[in-house]
């Protein structure tokens, strides 16, 4: 067991049983080998096409930019309901709760979510908090796969991609008529807020239809999710897991006038209502308080893909997204702090792709981006200088050359120039390479390496937002004079693939970040206040370093059997103080095993995740204990279009100690038992 893990007795038993089970399955599977010529359902991972790392379609096994994928099969097998759940088993990826919200954000290689870019089909999303995207707001609707590229990719995707990219790829609208309806529900047992362990504490509905003609193709889909929340003590006021309702609608209309040409339009709408309950420690007659939140996101996109020949193509897109996030606090006496935030994001993009010869593929592109922010509380603006609205624009040009000097070598060279309305020019280069070593029998060895720089322009919240929590003893003020953050990233990896049956990859990474934006106490302003309230402001005060090693492997043991494993070691250091960065565990482990159920159409899946302890506060030495969780799922196919499923999340019921608020960051949700059904139809 990894040093720092603190599993309960039940957790240790479950983890040990799962490890022995996986080991036994490997032994059994070794006696049932799959040869290179056989077709294996579980071996498709290496053949998945990915586009994020190079902006062109490559398979996972041969892309020069290391790309990890959550496949459609994985989404189905694990019953993921949103993107947050879909990403839970990705090695080296951390999902963190967003402070004060019923949502989660993504950290990559020890770099937090403010510096990780989330895309939908290559187009950005508005950050829900003004800094980070809440990936639990993306339901599993029409998703074909999710691609993850770690490390600085600002040369490809600009500001905010200095930590990596999460790209959610949706399915094309195919010809024909096809539809699907899925419904599931489950219970948290004794932790249902209703107090009835047999009543459904959460339920989900998802539906979609695809109408594809020869030239016009339409897809419409929607989802609805409800949770009563999670409450270990239903008779008390506090509720650690928020109640929420989430509704999402997506539509896409595609026109295919000729082969190689497509023009599309998309409309998406998201709505969320949530309520949290908590007890404040400050003096006063009303310690029991709560907060309601209402989120609306409206997204429009149009674009075109045009490939007049095999050697040339050009692509364009226009995006408009509006996000409204309103919150209000309450107690038994009154409602207060009615905060309204409105953000807008607009982007226009154009790029061309030219195959100059057998050795060079050249891409040239341009992006224009505009964003604004309005925020008020109780009718008064919260922006610095009493401004009603703040905004910024950027104009960017980028170039990329994929060069294949020989059958074994491939290089990808990229460069981006950005002109920001407030920060002027910035440049980001990147170079990636792959070399195929000599094949050894069935095994194909390769080396991947990359170096690149990243940057992040301070967001509007960090520069202009004034967060007044003086009733709780503090205020956070924006700083208009912030400078952009910058980083350098190096990655080096070795891998081996065995046909399309198995793989093993070891990759080392190093990220150095300069001018890191953090909050610090403004002693002078604090001293000048007569009320003793502490004033914090954003500043470029820190330098940070994250480095480590990631190991992943997968093997199709036999028809219907598949095992995967991942281990990540991370060191994260504040280079200014020499202390550990908070909330970054040194060790992470992911294990997976899929197998047949012994009767026709039945399969099962087991997923084990664990992490070591993590620093909460380096100065005081406070740490959050390590933990491990196990998820089990069953799928039973009853014909081509009908599937029933069931599962248990967090089988060992591992939860944080709620009496150690702010010190234990283990899972909020305990054991969750659920079942559901999926019905498809087609003509």
C-alpha cells in the first residue's frame, strides 16, 4: 500500500480483494492469449482516432503528441452521467470540488483548473466561476470521446492552456434515423436527506434522436438530472452534498452539399438550480445559513469543414456563449448577498491545412476572441472602480508543421502569436517528436518527447472583481496591474505496444511556472481599515514547479476481458518558499478490470482509484488523509437496442471526516447504489 493512504478496514478488504482479483485475472488471461490477428472488442483503445494534440486525425498509438482518451465504450461501461464522472479514472488527473458550488474542476500534472482549457469540439467554454470550468455541467449527450492532452499547449490553443486541454468530441450526425432513451436512479442509503434509505436520492433522464438525410442532418438531445443531496445526518441542518437540478438541451443541424463539405449550426442550453446548507462559526443569532444558485448557459456555434481535395482543407467557426450565474444567501431571518454575474464569450476562428508533399503537412490559423464580465451584489457593482462591465479582446495567429523526414521520425513544430488588448504581444513555441524504435517481434517500441512554453493572461475576475465578505472577516480585491503567467513544459516518454492488444507507457514531465497569480494579504490596506477586516489582493508573487512520472498500461487478456492500470507520482513545489503546493497528492493509482458475466450479453466492470495524503497547509503541516474507492457496474444487453444496467459507486463507503472541515478532502458521497435502462431504436 502506498505510504500516506489511510483506508478503513472495509476499504482495505475491498482493495485487497480487487488487487487479488485483478492479479488472478491476469494469470488466467495469460493462459488465454490473444494473438495479433484476432479481433478483440476490448483492444480498440490503441486504434481510437484523436485530433487534439496535432489538430489532425491520428490514432492513439502513433500520434507524436501524447493523448489520452475516454472512449465511448468506457462511458457506457461505467455509466458516466457527466464529464466529471467520465474523467474519474484518467491517470494523473485530479477532480476537485469547486469552492462554494455543487461542481468539480480538472487539475492536470499538479496544475490547477484555472490553467486547464476545456473545449467542446475544439471551441472554448466560459468558466463558470470566472476562472475554472465546472465539468459536471456537461452531461453525457452525443459524446463520442473525451481527449486529454497534458502539459503546455498554448502554441496550439492559446492562453489558459498552459496546464493542458480537455477536448469533448461529439458524434457526427449520421445518415438514417436513430434514437435513444436512458433512465436511471439510485440511493445513498441512510445518507439520503429524506431519511428514507430506500427512496431514490438521485435520478437521471437522457434522450436523443438523430435524423439524417442525404444532405440535411439533424440531431436533438436533452438530459435532466436531479439529486436530493447527501446528508450523513438527515436530522441536522448542514448538508455536505448540495441538492441540484440540471437540465441540458443540445441540437445540431448539418448541411452536406457535396462530398468533403459540411456546414453546421449548433444551439445548446444549460440550466441549473442548486441549494447548499451550512453552519457559520461567526457570532450571531442565525448560524444556520444556506445559498441558492441559478445558472443558465446559452451557446450558439456555426462552422464549416471544407476538403476540396485530399491535400487541402479549410475550416471556420463562429461561437457565441452567454453565462448567467446568480446566487443568494439566506437564514431563518432574511435573504441577503444577492449576487448576479453575467459573462459573454465570442470567438471567430479560421485555419487551413495543406499537405505540401509526403513529408510536410502545414497548418495556418487565426483566432479572434472577445469576452466581458458584469457582476453585482444587492444591485451594486462588484467590479473595481465601480465599473458596470469589463472586457478584453485578443487576436492570434498560429502555424504548425508536421514533418516526417523518415518512416520512423515525426516532428510537430508549432508557434502562436497573440496580441491582447490589455497585455500586448505574447509568443508561444512548441516542438514535439516521436521516434519508432526497431520492432522486437510482436512488440513495437517508441519514444515521445516535447518541449513547449505556456502562458495565461489574467482573467477578468482576477483583475477587476471585488469580493466583499467583510461579515466573515475578509475582502478579496482584483488587481488591474497583473502580468501574464508563463511556463515551460518538458515531457519525455517511452512506450511499447503489442499489436492492438496491449500497451505500456512511461512518461516523465516537468512544468516550471513563473509570475504565478495568487492572493496575498495587503498589510497596508488592512491596517488602514478601522474594522479589522483583512484585505487580500491578487499578485504575481509565486513561482511553482511540478514534476513527476506517469505510467499507464492496458491489456486485452482474452475475448471480453480487459485490464488497465495507471500510477502517477507528482512533486509540486512553491519555488519561492520551497514548500509543497497544497492539494497535490504525491501518489495516485487507477486500476480497471472488465470481464464477461457468464451469460450471453452480460458484462461487468470494476474501477479502483486511490491517492496518498495531500498537503492542506504547508506552514502548519496540516494534511488530508489518503483514500481509495471502488466502483462496480453491470451491463446486460437484451438484443441490439435494449440494455439494463446497475452498479455501486464507492463500494467501501469511504468518506471524509465531516468534523474536520477544511482538513479532510476525501469523497463527499458515500456508497451509491443504482440501476437503469437504455432503449434505442432505428430505421
